[in-house]
């Protein structure tokens, strides 16, 4: 019985370790955000580094992901609150969505339905095997990286309240 309890305890600890390992982001605060290029819905290349000088919320999501779609209800008002704001050292606040999708039509329909009216949307249409998701170690969505105007990660999976506070502190 004692051996069974020890095995059960090891299994639980191992399972929890694996769960939290998968949830941990690949990059953390103060690291340079890795550059990438991906395809917009119209097939154009969009590179993260082209947006340097702006505060960027890099948002990994999916049209098929219920929690992602719920978060969009908070993301849209946050974007509209800061999209025309004047920041001390940054040009603008940009939301950069990486859609982990397979179905382009479903992805575009979700963008429209959720009113994600910013212009930075990309997807490799490979769902969780998307090269950008792999580069950033995304194992679950939604996952968000807040990147400053110098391309440095300032927060990973921050709450919308924390993102709002960060942006408010940076206003002129």
C-alpha cells in the first residue's frame, strides 16, 4: 500500500510539473522578442520588427478557442482606449494577432464578428504547429506578450488590468 501511495504521489507531481512546464512561456520579461514573418489574410508578409517603435500586444488566439473569443470582448475596448494615445517613448499601441487556425474563412469570420478592426492579423494556417507559435513556445491559447517600443518583452500573459496600467503609465 505504501509503494502504491508513493507511485501515486510521483505521478501527481510529475503531472503537475508537466502541466506547469507547458504553461510557462518560452520567453520572459526583459528578453528581446524574437522577430518573425508571417502571412496576412491577403497573403502579404508581415514582420514583427517592422512595427518596432510601437508598444505591441502580440496575441496568440484561435477562432475555435472559447476563452480567446471571450478575451476579445476585453481586448477590443482596450485597443480603442489606446489606439490614438500619445505615449512618452512609443509611437502607438498595436495589437498584433497570430491566429492559430486551419480554416481561413472561419478565421476571417471571427475577426469580423469579434470586431478585431486593427490591421495586424497573421496566420500560417497550421493551428498549434504555426511557426510563430513554435518560436514563442505557445502550447495553449490565449497567450499574450506585451512588447515595448525597443522590442523587449515587458509582460507575458498579463491581465487586461495590468496591460491597461502599463499603457496608462506610458502616456504623455
